[in-house]
C-alpha cells in the first residue's frame, strides 16, 4: 500500500506528516548549507541522500540580528499574531511544502517568499502559515528560506552578489523539478510574497536565471523599486568590513557569525524614509550586470502575469512603531520630497493635506512615504508590465482590521491570507467579507490567471478596492498629488 507521507524527490525520498486533510513536508534542503567556504557564495544544489529523510520538523529560521527597522514585514507588529523566532541558523536553505487532500488533477502551486525588511523572517508558521494558505486557496504551497541582511545582500566587489535572490532562484528550481511529485502542476507556479518578499519578486522578474521558473506573480506591498545604488552598496560593505576589523573580504568567511549579526545593522538606516528614498542605506538588490543585468523595470518581458497590491496606509505602522523619531519638521519633509525629484514640495504637501484632511506633518509624511515607497512604485511596475505586452491586475487594501488608528497598515493583508483575523479580535462580518474578497481573488488568479476584475488602466477606476466604500478605485488617486509628483501622472 502506498505511503502518502513519503515522496521520492529528485534528491531523495522524504517523509512528511499529516496536516489536517492534507500533508506537510518540513525542512527539505534545496541547497547545501551556506557556511564555511560557502559563506558569501552562490547556493549549491543539495546533494542526494540515500535513505528516506525525515521531513517532520520545521527548519531553523535564517540567521538574523535584532537591529534594523522594527516591524518591517510583520515580525514585531503589536497586532500580528506571530511568535518570536527563537531558533535560527546560518544553515538555513530549506523549504516547506503543504499539499491539500488528494486531487485527481495537478494543483496550482504557490511559492511564498516571506517579508521582514530582508533582515528578519522565516518560512515557518506562524510567520509563514502555508497550511492556512493552502486550505484557503486549494493550492500546493511552498514556503522558502533565504539568506538575510549582510549574509544575503552584502555587495562585495569581485564576488557574486544578490545571494538572497540566487537562493530564491535555487529554491524555485527545486520546485520546478519536484513539485509534480507532491501533486502540483509544474506549469502553473505562482511566486508570491509580501513586503521584502514582494520586493524580491520585483527583482526576480528581471533576472535571466529566474525565467521559466514561474508563470504568475503576486506582489503585496512590494515592487521593483528596492534597488540599492552600487556605490552606496559598496560603501555599506566597506563600513561593515571596517566594523569587523577585516582587511580582506575572504576573511569574512571565518568571522564569527554573531559578530556579523551584531554589526550589520550599523551600516543601514533604521528610518523608513531614509531606507526607501534614493541614496538611502538599506539591504536590497544591486544591479551588478550579471545576476541582475539591468534594472528589473527595463527587463520585463510580459510573460509572467501579475497581481499587484498595496495597503492604503502602508507607513502608518512604522509611524506608530517609531514614535517620536518618526516626527519631522515640515522643512525636513520637503527635503525628503526633493530627494525623489519634487520641484515644489510645499505644493505637494498642500495636496497631501487636502487628501488626508490634516496638516499634521507626521500624517503628511505617512501619506507621502506610503506613495513613495509602495503605492506609486507598484503602479510603475504595472505600467512597465503593460508596456512589455503583459497583463497586470491591481488592488488596494482599504480595510482596517485593527481599527482606524492603524488604518490599512503594512502587513494587514497577512491577517487575511493566513486566516488570522480571529487572533486579533477582528473576525467581524465586514472584515471577513474583505478577507473573502482577497482570498477569492488569489484563488481565481492561481487557477485561471484572472482575479475577477479588469486589468489596470491609467486614469481609470481599475484597481479593486478591498474593504473600501467603492468596488473599484483609481490608483494613484485622481487628486492634486499627481500634479506635483515628478514624471508621473
């Protein structure tokens, strides 16, 4: 009699566990441990094993420090139901697979890339709840780990770069080779992610090595704009080497891991604006000419169908987490606006005041940075996709599951797709209706490539409003803000 908990992958057999009506396979290696001589090196595919390997325990989360931007991606949200990540390791290149009950046909596949500012996070529950996502969508769900912060994004001249992205490509290659054995359709793979995960997908869309590994992509609160200036990235690396008292890059392979984790946050900014505006110091993609040959927006082929969305009040959570440090005088806000090319920041601030109905500088900064880092770059990606001949659908999450003080905040969408509303006392009919709307869009997109509304069109109410007063809205809004936004309409 066939043992459904044992699956023979291309690398060897694995034994999973029952998970509700389906199965879960935990901690499957997709690459060699990136330690020792393999630290700061591209991932090498996992070696074959002879016996049945246990896939019954979740793997450690990627090694991660405690610095950086609090709350980016959900790890320290006061409302998000995630347990503290306690077990981490530099040996982290593993994935988890959830399969629904047996089906007579190959099922759609979701490969989930977690968020966390490229500094924190895990492919494991409750941070990445593949069981809930599989139950809600009927898809096979794969959650993947990747190297974080300096270990995954340090830009070292003469060395291979964008290692975290290369980890993700390696994992996607594993999925392409093996997912049919788990009941998934290798020709219907959707890569999905939120925040740092979505910014990663924005880069993957322009990477030659990722072509053909997925046919659809879902990006929540992320886009193709997390591109770090090459000179800034090189300066960050030099500063980290100085802090570690390392003279040669090769010496980084023998530096104690904890030293890297303790000091990597000192070379990046902890302010949400500084991180996301041009010239800011943050971990992200570097256009290195090899792994990422050109800016992803210039490399889109249109072959991958896109579902792109943001929350209305992306930066509000960062304002609440930062407290007084988020507060800046209006003159400093004007300087931030100039950094993106705004020529009349006073007029733009007035336009935001008209939009939000308040002259509070912190509220204006929330609205501006929500646009600058998330909402408008999402539309830039959609427009580039359409220019490349592809299709793109867009949504704007307006539901407020944790109340008006937090608004439709960055990460609130995770409460819906991971079915966590009840854990924040938000399982009301209105919030559950918003969840159903978003989950139904996911399911339709995964199965048919169409979430259920018309593709995005400029200047038209073609963005699906999730939990808003109107079914469809124009994004960006048709107000005076666009008049003063540089090079966009």
